C-alpha cells in the first residue's frame, strides 16, 4: 500500500510536470487524490504547482473541511469542482485541473474537441465537450460540469481551462496531456486547410479496439445508442454532447435520452 507521504510526492511531481509543460502559469491549477472513503489530499491555493514539496499538500474530508494543513497552506479554492467529480464518479481516484494553452484556447473560442483526427484521441478520450462558464471557486463550475461526468473523462471549461480525472493520479494526468496534444494537433491541422477526419467505419474499428483493450473510465463509445445500432456515433453526429441530457432535463441514458438523441441525429442527417 502506498503511503500518504509517497502520494504527496507524486502530487508534487505531477504539479511540476504540468508547470514545466506550460499547462499552468504562476499559481494556476490544482490536483487532488482520494486516499480513503472520507479523506483526500489536494494542492494548496496560492502556490505554484512547479515548486511544491510534500509539506505543502493539504488533507480534507468529503465536505472540504481541512483535516491537515501546514502553516498558512489551505486547500485550493477550486476543490468544490474536484469533490463534485468524486461524488458522481466513484471509480475516480484522482482529478487534475490545468490551463493547457491549446485546449484552453479551444475552450475560450467555444469549440469542443469532437473531430476524430488521430487514433489515440478517439480510443482514449472520445469527444471532449465544453462545460458552460462558471465563476471560479463557486458552485457554478461544479454545477456546469456535473452533467458531463457520467459520460466523459475529460471536459473543457468555458473560458477557463480543462479538467481530467481517472482511476489514479498518473491516469488523470495522462488524460490532460492527451487533451492538450489533441487540441494542438487540431489547431495546427486547421491552419493547413483543415484535418482529414476518420470515416464512420474507421471510428467504429477504433471503438472496438478500445473495448478489447479494456480501457478504464467512461467513453461515448460505450454509451452512444447510435454507435450500438451501427449508426452515426458520437464523433460524427455533429452533436458534441449527444450522450448527455439537455440542460435541466435530468433524463437518463435510457428512455427519454435515447429518444432525444435519436431525434437530434435524424435532424442532423436531414440537414
């Protein structure tokens, strides 16, 4: 079993990675790891993620109350967003929030990462939707992110940054790297006249590879009823968040949501 001190060291190492890769500037970004049913380790507010040491790391409970913090260190003001992820995704053990340049540029421009342009992105990420803008450190961001949590392992935050999460810290971090690399390739390919996207058949094969690999986490390929029926899938239906209920509907994957998705796909096909 990995000790708390080792996990704190890992958080610091990941913090340095996101800082060195220019995914954050100054004191931006935050990281958390679940260590028990009611204990989480998280980065402090007001500290550069590139210069942390284990004694900087705070411990909190499910309500965000401080269980342990050294000196003036206090949990990140964005911890509410992290805790919402853990609440709705019991499989998640780590969350990373950063401001990677290319991915955040897409978030600022209001463009979700939905174009199928490279096998790794299709297999590992699926589509990356944009959660509506919310004021940092308030419940507005957790509320905006919540509807995407059952279906995606990466979400862009409108005019803010990116959020990734996974079964362990390294997985959550690698998803952040993948999101940024995907966004960078998409940006550059658009400068060259536009990317050549995979065909429906090519995407179907990539989805099958994901299933055979047994990749952990959530993915539209596992949920999209159109893909299961051999129809257009989440990458090609033209609806970035097609696997998600409309804002405020509270629909489930079955029933109302399937009807909604089917209707939208029919509308997209008839355009």
